[in-house]
C-alpha cells in the first residue's frame, strides 16, 4: 500500500466510495488535511532554521571556519527559500479548494485525478498538459 508521507505525518491514500463524485466533501477534507500538515511542517522547519542560525552564529577567527559556517548558512537559506515558495504554492492551492476549482487542470479543465493529487497535492495540471509543457520547455531551452 502506497502512502504519502510528509515530514511528521503519514497519510493513507484516499479510497473513493463506489459512486462517489470526484472532489467530494471527503476528498476535499483529505487533501485539506494533507496540505495543512505539510504547511505546518514547513513552517516549523523555518522556525528551527532561524533558531539554529541565531544559536550557531559565531565570528570565528579562522577564515576557513568562517567560510564553512557561511556556506552552511547559505545552503540552509536556499533550502528555506524553496520551502517559502512551496508554502506560497500550498496557500494558492488552499485558495483553489475554497473556490471549488481544486483537482481540475488549469489548462484543459479535466480532472487531474486522485493518484496524481496524492503524489503532488499542489498540482494544477493533468499529467498530459504537464508533459506537454515540459516538452515545450525543453524545446525552447535547447
């Protein structure tokens, strides 16, 4: 059995009931719970980074030690920047849930599908449209 796993949470894939409509109340609640847990984990990671950087910041007399610390902080900040963008994407996705547009492709309007949404809860395109976009991007970038 496949399970989506966030840092501190494990989610069992949603099993639709016979005759259940796509993006039913139960499905929306499942994805909302997943997204909220994911955002909570990311926010906690941001807090840990700030605390770590404040606690570990030191003015080492040795230039090599100073450079090592600056590189570590730089890597942490880059990771947090990616996570900040992901938090924004989660917030945008929560807006789609509120407006009833969650789970449908932005490009063609078809259902994205539960399995794809389980794998990438912030997906905004069906697999076909996403694949076409990636092909076009590769062709234009060489």
